[in-house]
């Protein structure tokens, strides 16, 4: 387990002090995939670099498996870092060395013989799907292949933790998906704890178990990924989710009223969020059957997580006032979150 206790980090720029991380406390469980999301300047990259002490916190503690490493230096720090792998947005490969040689770099600091290193590298190349690229140079690889090499290199010392700092930001969506699937496989096969830093909510949705949202150096919200997506609390979290779900298009559609949707100015519009087994129930048809309330669906989105489904619907409501009120109470009883947009 990784435990951060009241981490604070300040930099000085042009004579001014900038507090990049403000009193952040987090617990990351062993074997989970934990996401930290925020816009540029939120402090997320600085925070993750405090985990392996690439950045030394001004105050607070970093505990790895209940061991306080905050004050470690020299050999003790190097030993800890061997168990914390890290991959970056721009891969950080040595251009003058082959794929094999790039992965071998951290292994040269170990007691492994040349033949043992060779066997280890071959196993890693097989794991990341690049067995045929051992003698290629980085310039001969695609972005996705370069990141696979970086992952193999980060795994060379059999780390317990893998830190990913914007590891998919430079990749196209299809390649991003393939890298995330590889990280999932690594997590499941090796029992690795993975910490992912990103500004992309799609990355969090696809791979993470839990998430922390950062803004201006502080964590403003954290929790299980399903809870955060189905019931976000912080305004910045809502902004991230709405951008990922294309909610802005729905909002624009409402303002257009009858121009495209056939919705009158008087019609109530509800935004419904539901999760788990409720997602499989024909709720909109039930509203008409039980209450003679029509629900015209004008927006829909479904996210599939490890634990359950989270569905979102925007509906224009039509019916008698008393029946609409009863229909709303019915949905709430079914554990559907109902937001009245108008």
C-alpha cells in the first residue's frame, strides 16, 4: 500500500513561491489501479514524483508498505526506487540504443549475469508484444511501440509499483486503448499497483478502480470510480465527466427547443443517472405503463466499469402534473438520481 500523509511541495519561480501540492493525503491499495486526474498545473505530476522522491516533499510523509521513505537518500533511496517503476509521456528511451539495450539498462545495475539478463529481456518483450523488435532502434518504432518498450524497461526490476505520468497523452485513441489494455494485463498477471496520472477522463473510465481529482494543488474529490461517475461532488469533476460524455451537445440541444427535438418550452427535462441492475430495467416504458407519462429520450450514455454499468439519460417529460410527480418518486425509489434541468 502507498500512503501519502499531508504532502506539500512548493517551487520558486522568478522570485515567487508556487505551491504545487497542498496538504494532500491519499491511500492507494496494493494491487489496484489508481487514477489521479486534473488539468495542466493541477499538481498531479508533482504529486506522483513525490511517491518515488524524484521530488522531495517540503512536508508530509510517503509510506510504501507502511515504511516511511520520506527521508531516504543514497543507497536506501536507490533500493526503494528499484521497486517503483515509472513511465512517461515522451517515453525517455535512449535513441542510440536498441530496444534490447534500452530494457537492459536498469538490469546492468543488478547482480544478474549476461545470460540471465537476456532471458529476462526476452520475457519482457514477449509480455509487451515486441519479441520481433529486440534489435530495432526507437526511431524505427511507432509511438505505441515506444511506450511498450518503456513499460518493459520499467518492469525490468520486478517493481511492486508502476507510476504512469501522462503515459498515453502523446498517443492516438486506438493506441491509447491498446496501451491501457496492456497495463490491465500487467496489473492482473503481476499483481502490480499502478498509479496513473492523466488529464483524460476516458483513461480513468477505462482502467481505474479508484480516482482522485486534483485542482490547484489539492485533492477536491476521491473515491470508487463508479461512485464518482454516478454522483460527482466537485464542480471540476462534473466538468471532466461532462466533457467525456459529450454533455455539452445535450445542453445545446435543450436550448434549441423545438428546432430539432420537437420539445416545447414548457416541457420538463430530466437528467437521469442509474447504475447496476437498474440499467437493465425498461424504466421509460414503465413510466408510461404506470403513470401515462411519456419520456422522450434526447440524450443517452452508458459506461461499463469492472463493477457495474452507469447509465445516463436526458429525457423530455410529458404528462399530467400529478402523474409526473408520481413518476419522479417512482424513479427515485428505484435508486435513479433525478436532476430537473427545467
